[in-house]
């Protein structure tokens, strides 16, 4: 199964701590007003790429701290991204950050209808959740676009069944 992407950035410093390989997924149901990636909203846009091709690109950069799934909405392609995240973790030394317009509470409640959501959450180290709210936009908060978005420990949130904040790295 392929991943529909809007693009990639090989060495981002704004999508999480350290140097990150950022994958901008294509397709988003949220369509947040003021989104800085509106070109990612159309589910038919972008291009398709295999997870194997992405993994080779990730392996080619020895400076990476991790991989970030951004959007669009990564949970719209949760199954294939969960599999890719498993492969990324198997490489050793890389973490996975997933941005989502859903809140972690919405994800937890949606497992019955969307079982792949749980798989992606299980393979996510840090979840940055919540829709972008133009009225709460801030350039002062790290790794988030609006102050309602949270920097969460994904696995601990899954284990406890509620939002568990992760410490922001220095």
C-alpha cells in the first residue's frame, strides 16, 4: 500500500526536536481556517510513494533525530503510517512524532470505527493533537501552531486512556 503525500522535508528543525525527516501527508478532513498547509487538504492531490522508498530516504540521512508525520491528516492514512513507523523504530535511535487535527480523546473514542488509529498511536512517541485555531495562533510556542494544541506522550496517553503531557525538550 502506498502513502499519498504532499511532500517531504529531509532535515526540518521546526517539526519536533533535532533534525527531522518530515512527511506531509495528503488529505485532510479538518480544513482548519488559516492552516499553513492548505494544499494538503485535497485527498486526490499530492503524489503516491511507497513506504519502502520513504524508509530508504530516512536511512540515507545519518543526522536525523526522528521522523515527523504532518499533514494533511496522518490519521487518514493511519494503517500504512503505523507500519512505516514500526519500520522506523526498528532502525533504532529514531522517534516518531505525529501531528493531528483530532484530539487524543477523539482518537481514543474512534478505535472501534478506525482500528488503524490505535496502531498509529501505538507507534507514535509524541502526539501533537488538536485542530489549528487561527484565534489561538502563536509563534511563541514550540512545535505547535496554536495554543490549544498539546505535546503529548502518545503511548502513555493510550495506556491511561487520557491526555498525558510530555515535557517539551530544551
